[in-house]
């Protein structure tokens, strides 16, 4: 079992592909959350401007 080649290890390859998929999904979620944050910050600024205008 020791000192065996990891390049042909299908379990390791499968785990690596799974990690890559998770990392891609995580990056997309991060992007989406940042976009939503910017949207809500803009709404908050508009609400503040309306409140100040009264």
C-alpha cells in the first residue's frame, strides 16, 4: 500500500474533481452574495436619501 503511485488512484482523482467542483460552486456563491450586497447597499443609500429629503 505504501509508496504507490497517486496519479492512477481513482479515489484520489474523484476526490480532487469533487473539490474542484465545490470550489467553483463556492466562487459562484461568493460572487452572487457580493452582487446582492451591492444591490442592498444601493437600496439602503436610496432609503437614507429619501429619509434625509423629508
